[in-house]
C-alpha cells in the first residue's frame, strides 16, 4: 500500500473515497462547510435526516457532488474533548471496515479537527489513523477460505490530508503507524489459526521465519532439553498431548546487551496452542475458543518482529512457552507435584490452571538469559474478563515505577490498562501440604490476584503481568474490528521496547 501525505485542502484531493471526521452537532462552516457546499449540500442533508450524527464510530456514506473524490465517508469522532489515542486508531479502522465489499483502491482521510483535539497534534493523528486503517483491513475469514465479498478493501494507496502540515514529519509518523498495525495483524493472524494448524512446533517454525526475516537469534528448546534444564512446570502441562512442547526464544541485540535505558527487556507470552483443561477438563461450550490461548505467545513474537523493523538491533528478548494442554495417558493428574526451573515445588491441584505453570518456568529462563526487566502477557484467567469485560486489560506489577513505565507505553499505544493490587495476604490460600505451593487457591475469591502472586514467585527482577483473557478476543464484530483475535498489547510492548531504542 502506498502511503502519501498531502497538504492540499480536502476538497481538492482525488480518491475513490474521502473520509471526513465529524463531531456531534456539526456546524457546517469553515472547511466542513466547504465540503458540504461542493457536495451539493449532501452532508447537511444527512445530518438533518439523522443519518450523520457524529456519534463515535458511526458512519455515513454520501455522494460527492462536484468533489474530485468519488464518495464521501463521514466517520463520527464523538465529543472532541474526550478524544484519545485509542479512539483515533479506531476511527481509522472504522473507516476501512465500513468500506467492506466496496470497490475502493484509494482512500483519503482528512485529519480535520482531530489534529487540534489530540495531544501530539497532526503527527500523532497521522500515525494512529494509518495504523487504524491497517488494522481495519484485517479479516480472519480469509485465513482458511477465499476472502468474502464483504472483506475490507485492499488499498493501493492511503492519502492523509493535512493542510499546512509538515509532510516529512507526518509521513514518517504514518509509516511508523503502518508498521505497528502490521505487527498487530501478525498477532491476530497467528492467534486466529486453528489448533490443528498451529501446534507448538508450528509456532516454533513461525518464530524461525520471523528470525530469518529480521536478523534475530532464535532458539527452540524441545522436551528433552527442557527436562535436562529442569523445566518441570512447563513439561507438566504438555505431557498429555502427542504434539510435544517447545520453549521458543527470540533475541535481538545480542546476549547481555542493554538498551538505551539500561534494560535487557524480556517479553514472555503464554502459548497454549489448545487448552482443553487437561484432566480438569473444561466444559464443551465454547471450548473451540481455546485455540486463542496461544495469544500471549503470538503477541510477544509479533512485538519483537515489529521492533526489529522500526529499530533494528534494539536489545530485546521474547520467550514463548508453547504447549497443548490435553487429557491423555501421560497427562499430569490433579495432585501431582513437580519441580520448577527455579527449584520450587508445586502441587498441581487443577490442571486447567496451566498458564501460570509454563509462564513461571519461562520467566525464570528469561532471567537466566540476562533479562533485567520482564513483562508477561497471557490469556490467564476468566476472572479478569468478568471484572473488566472485553475492553480493559488487567495489570499487576512491582516495583511501581516499572508498572508505571508499562502503563505509559499502553497510553502511547492507545490501549486500556487497569492496575490491580498484589495483596500478599491472599497467598496463604496457595499453601500445600506436599509442596512449596499449590497452583490454585482453596477459594475462588481473589483468584485473579492469587494468579499474579503465583507468577511473582518465579521472577526476581522488575516485572509486570498483563492478563488479556478478556481483551484478546472479540466474540462479535464491532465497527472497528471483526470477531476473533484483537492483537491487544502488541502495540504496548512495541512502545515499551522502543522507549529504549538508541
């Protein structure tokens, strides 16, 4: 897709579609009034009819009249005083998705009042809109079959219209947004693929391909080597499947290298390629969604690939423990005791609390590889979805300064993150007669917090845990995204890593 920034007025730009941001109760004066006049009053008529409201992510297609664009697309911004970075990304995605099934090769987007309403100005808006258009182009229906007629259009050109702007700065910002959007889509593509398509070994092959494409180091630890290393928790989860586990490691920047902030940052992602629950088997309803339990691993692999494109050589580590959690003759049983890589013993009371087990060994291994700061990403608990729904990711971390760094990266990425407390008093319910700890508590109350307390036992450096069980997947389409994987947290991890780029 060609990306262009033009400083012309929007009514002089030729395109198949010109997208126009419109706030509630629009006043048809200034540039918006000129667009309406040249369209033959079409925009004003749609507003009078109630078709053009300015409500956030609402859309209205209009005839273009004498304008050089073939069609106009009004996209509601909602109140401009409430505009944030997340909304701008989704405005771009909404514009692209609204054109699904239409014959559109060139899309122009006028920045309009967005450039003055958002902190960061026109450059920030250009980056976020371009990223949104790329994310809006993703259609998981095309993974296993020919793309349906309603798929978003494959654009030949995206034109950002910013009268009076610095085209060099905006073009660079927009190009950055495109790369991040493509990284988000890589996460979504991997996460959406079926469990019979993406086994742990296939996910390792995807990591090898990423490494070859971007000049990264890759190491894939098989089950024999994992046993020699002592990864007892990791191996316990994968024992029931005929598809053996793989501990996947991607590295940028060389062993021991530090970024500009003095960090060797490690991104650790849960990669359960299918989660039946094991012996503690899940209910049949919606079990097909458990192919998405690998999303954390997909996220960290895509984030490292994206950072390598934007800032090659930035020191960065990704560790993705990939397993299938299946019932079988060799499955771990409730009550089995295993020894973790860090030497702690764990009484596995519930085999469906498996993500924390593989993450624990992965984080220990990341530290052995030199990690000074760790962020883990996982579809870990149903409790986080019940607490926050599908739009807010739950976060834990210590020390607070490191959590604040991750939260700031999430803000730059336009992603919602809410911190939860690490209440140490709840740990008493994780005690076991037989081992140093159990993998679940004696009560369901506070289980979300105890899951994070469990993870903290396996990391000694600054650490943040992002539970994306609610936000990783949409069960139904929304104006800015289809059903399926969302790619959440990919952009956050990219922003976090790029903060240390030289």
